[in-house]
């Protein structure tokens, strides 16, 4: 079973940094898009950053210049470096991956990691 497991969330003060990591259980995501979404109570899940299999990147406008997404295909992992965090960045962050498993393409999600930015 394909799994994505996040780590690295926590409680920080405004202006501080966090690094999220996401590891997959197999190499199914190699060559396919991976990324990060976030969700707050009562709101829809929103895209934070996406990186394609060939390294093209898209960021939400709200995080441009502060967040950096990267991936390590050898480790089947994706990362999100979050700098200068704002209180409005508080959310559950979900790792996302698109993969072709057994001939069927689909979207996969981690269970989420809480990021809280508060003074």
C-alpha cells in the first residue's frame, strides 16, 4: 500500500522557520508531481507548493519568497522549508503525491502535520 508520511510540524513564533519532510513508502512517486497542501478548520484544503517530476515548481502567492519546496528522488521524499512564518500559516499541512500504481494513476495524501505559528 502506498503511503506518505509527514514530519516536522510544531509550534513556532512569528518570523521563525520550520522544515517539513514527507517520505513515501515506495518509489511510485518518482517522476510524478509531489507537493504540500494545507487546511484550516472550516476552509477548503489549499495548494501551498507543487514540484513536478522534472523539477518545475508552483507556489501559492501567499508563500512566495518565504517557502521553498524541494524533492529527493533517490529517497522518494519531498520537503518544504518555511521561513518567516506568519500566524496565518497556521494549519494542518498535508503531503501530496500523484503516482501511477499498478497501471492506475491517482492522488495520494499523508495524514497531515500541524503547524502552529503563535506568539
